[in-house]
């Protein structure tokens, strides 16, 4: 958002009396500002479509801090990013007949929906000893788009019964279910593969105009407990 510098505002106010004096001397029109006596119509104010939405800088503060994560986990600098203090134009990719299911196995997996928000913040914590991964992201959307995103997550989970792991070239099984007690609605996806030591849990949760998305491979339960705990932690921070 750009604001008028204070100096410019002062100059504008200083010039106002002179402008009025010149107008009075050069025009015989009435106070309406129109020669035919009719008041000029004022243009309607344009509503800011991003009014009330959090910036990336604000969303970053709601991400779980380093103290939340268990010993051995450290943030991956390459995966920490946010949209700063500006907003981007939202976009929606044409609905694909078959989504790119392999995107589910990625730290920013929510991108599989093809719907982008106006601001975001995310990071990724990795345990170098165990190769376990925990990722967190918050995206802000205009109006009621969050409901659409969650519906898309459910639709994609249903259409992606399985996909091939790019690294192991083995089949990844995808299962999904609604999750209760998380924000304004949530959906959980579980990825399992016989070649993996542990599966992966993904959770997407709506919180007003935001969508929280997490990924976890931590623990021996396909990352489920850590994923839910992290989602709860972010939701609580957004509601403060």
C-alpha cells in the first residue's frame, strides 16, 4: 500500500485557500461547482478486495516457532519464505481432468489445488539424523475461497487413489477423511508406501480467510499426531 508523504499533504493544504480565491475571481458559478447549478456526481469509492486479510509478514508470526519442534529438528532455510507486506493477485488454474497427484508428496502440497491466495508464509523443519520432515504453511484468500480450496483437497484425494513416487518408483497409496475439531473445517490425507519407513500425513484446515496446510512424517504413526498438534498450534495463533 502506498501512502501520500506527510510533506505532500501539508503542501496541498497550504495551496487550498489560494485555489479557492482564484476560483472565486474567475467564475460566477454557484457553490455547487457546476455552471448549470447541478452538483457534480462523486465517483464511488472502490473497496479494497484485500481489506482485513493478513499479509505474509503477519502470517509468518502465526507459524509454530522452533521451540515447538522436537530435538533434532532444524529449519531448512531454503524452504522458509513469505509474501512480505504486499498482496498478489489470486489465480485459479483450469480444473484438470486428472490432478498431478505426485504434488501431494511435497512440502507445499496445497498447490495441487491450483488455487493461489493473495499472501502466504511457510517453512520446513527437517531432522537430518532420521530424515523426518515437518512442513507448515498458511495462505490467505479473498472472500469464501477457503471453502473452495478445502473442497478441492477432498476432491483431489478421492481422485488420487495412488501415484508413483519419483524417487523410489513405487506406488504411493492415498487415503483421505474429514477431520473434526480443527478450525472451520479440515481434511486429512495419508500417504503410505511399502518402501517407506513411515508414511506421511497432510492436513488442510480453514480458519476464516486462511488455509493452514501441514505435512508430517514424524513419529511411527505416519506423522499423524505431529501433524494434528502442529495444525492446532497454528490455528490457535491465528485466532489470537
